[in-house]
C-alpha cells in the first residue's frame, strides 16, 4: 500500500504526506530520505519530458557555452564579418588580376605559330634579342675597350654599371615575387637563366626603359635617331606581351622600374673624381 502511494506520488509529481511530515520533523534520517526522494522525482520529471523539450534544453545558450566553448572561440564575429564583407583592397586586387590575365591573353597574338599574328613571331623574336642583356653587356664592354677618350669611357662605364645593376635588381624582384609566366608562353627564349622562369617584372622592359633614357640624356643624337630609340623601347615592351612572355602588369611595372633604375645610376654616377683608380685601370 505504501509502495502504491509512493508510485502515485512520483507519477503525480508531488511528494507523499509521509515524506512531507518527515521533512517537517527534526529527524535527520527523514531529511535524508526527503532529499533522496526529491532528487529521484526531479530525474523522473526530466525523463518524462518530451524529446523536443530536452532538445531545447540541450541547445540553450548556457549549455552551448559550457559544452562547446572551444568551438565558440573559433567562430568569432570579426571573422564572420571578414568572410561576409571582404576588404575593398582585396576585391580591387582580384579584379585587377582578372583584367590583367584577360588582357594579356588577348594581346598574345604572336604567342603561337597558329595565333592570329603567328607569322610575325620571328620578327618579334628578333626584337626580343635586341633587348636582351647579353648583347648589350657584350657590346658595352667592347665599346669600353675601343674607346680612346676619357669622356667616352666615363659614359660607357656608367652604362655598363646600369646594365649590371638592372640584372641584379630584376633577379632579386623575380626571386621574391615568383610569379609564373603566362600559360600561352613557349620556353624558347634566347639565353635564359634559372630566374627567367618567373615573369614579374619584365627584364626586357626595365632594360629598354633604362637604356633609352640613358642614351637620350648622355648621347648627342639627331632627332630621327632619338625617335627611333623611343620607338625601339616601346616595341620591345609590346613584344613581351605579344609573344606571350609576360603579362601586361609585368611590362608596365618593369617600364617604370627601368626609369627608377636610371635615376639611381644618375645618383651614383661613376666619375674620375669619385673613383680615380677605376678609371686608371
């Protein structure tokens, strides 16, 4: 009978009168029995709850904070904002890269023999050789050897210094950036080195800009010759994109880099006053 009353109190979710009288008395054993029965009643109430209620309880913010603190630390609001709202600079750079690749592919009209201007590829390769570093360095050394005037030797020696500086700076930048050449490029270039597998910046563009500016400022040339020098520099830069050797940004950056290299050569100009032993040799 007592068991039946206890079961009915548990199922009805209310303590029995015996437990209430024991709790109201000062008996310690009665208090212990009351606490045990209260705990048992609480557990049974939780078990009897519907699954949806238990699911909401487990998904409460307090429960998530206690059980998934590590995952909460990984999903920060700032990171979510960065994913949803990328920076303007990142969007601009990706857009510029897309336009650069598209325009470079469109302008590579001599990249293959079967391209739209494939018949002009041999002529463009001659222009490529005219802007290569080895012919320029070899020709400058020969002119320095054959020169018989101190003023001429000073100009030619600084031109040699500019060409060597161009090789060093372009090689350093290419090794740092490590941008691959366009996919339409054919590795049939004249006298390549290990660093020439990279594309940024264009060494031909830097050399054409620097040499043309050097010649226009330090050589006495007639007006038609001066125009030919400027035209040569422009054609060399265009040939790099038409042959598929470089992207447009490689050539544009290389052209401005060549102008800056000339300014550096002017700043460190070699003269008999600064390096007398070198000119004696």
